C-alpha cells in the first residue's frame, strides 16, 4: 500500500520544477505523505524536504529526464523503492509517462494498476574500500584529456584483454542504450544477466564484448600509465593512480520501475527506431 510518496525534480529546469510542485500538491490534496527532495523543496519553498539518502517512502516520483532517474537510483535510501519517472527530457529512455499523464499515473499507482519492472545494477569497488552502485555504467577515462588509459581486464579468474584506449565503458543492459550504444556497443535485452564492455577509440581493433554478470570484472591500470578516473552514472567520480585496480560486479540491489505497458514489450529495443539502429549497424560494419 502506498501512503508516502517522495518527489524529485530536475533542478535547472523551471518547467520540471513547476510540474513537480503541482504533483507534490496533488499528493498532499489526496491526504498522502508527500516528501520533496531537499534541494527541490528549497527552490520551491516547500516544507518537509529531505535528502534522498534519508527519504523513507513507498514510491518516488521523478520529474526530469534520465539523469534525474539515475541520480535518484544512486542516492535513494532503499534501492528497491519503485520509481515513477515523468519525462521532461528530450528522450527519456528510463521514464514512463508525460507530465499530462502524471496525475492519472499516480492514481493508478495508488489503485495498484501497475506493473513493477526490475533492472540490474552494477557495483564498482575501489581498493580503498569505496563501493558505489550504478544503474547504467562505469566509465574508465583518462585523468587528462590528451592521455589514454592503459588497462588489463579480467573476467573471474581469467585474463580477458589488455588495451590502450581513450576510455572503457562497462554497461548494464539498461546502460547499453546510453553512452555504450553511442560508442558502438550493442543494445542488450533488459532481461539478460550480462555486462557489455565497449572500448572507446582503442589503439588495437577491439570490438565490444558481452560477458556474464555472474563473474567479477577486474580492471587494473598499468603501473607506468597515467592516472585515470572511474565515473559511475555520470555522478560519482573516483581518481585512479597508476597501478590501481577496481572491481565491477552485479549489485545485490536492483532498481524498480513503475510500468503500465505489457511485460512482453522489450523497452530497450522498441525505443530505438529501426532505421536508426540500421544506420548505426551499417556505420560500424
């Protein structure tokens, strides 16, 4: 049963802020416990604002684009809390409804007329003890824009490949539709239990590799290489010194999204026009 709803808005978009404010007031008018994210509350002078890490709710409504969803998924206190994503962005692959549909969607959530969809997340662990979960990807990038990364990659107990490149993306099936796709990677069905590794402008010809998520991925910088950084979902950035290593594995937690479509619809696939996928495949061949 849903009695408390959290509201998160994109903060640099006035239309998103107004839409989120309207939905917040709608929830209050329905007698629900409505909790705004603290920065959203501050900007719109709403009471009861809390950081995502302290928000104890039954449902989170995000108003923005995919970036707002990724922020919420990373920072929310209970990762399995369902997210109803309202699209104010340009594409919104992770979002579900338009602003015009949002009030009805909240009503459907209260009435239980929804389907919940789970999505795999990844965990990035650094030798210093830092661990961060992401829904989309971990990007290993040079510490300086004119340098390259020089890394050794292993899967489980086996070495996979050594490479020098402008970067490396490790993406979940959800993240395969984002930067990994733009860099030439395949779109993975969201039901797959796998990661895709996409090499950005490698020195040697390396095609994307799909590996099972049941085994850990290890990524180690060459000890004589330049420093680098690992960036998770565009939000968490961790510097990597020469010789440093990180581990990426399937997270014990999953993201949960409110859906209204049939479970037979493969969202990661149908949101890409066939002509667009065809152009990408022919360009990469």
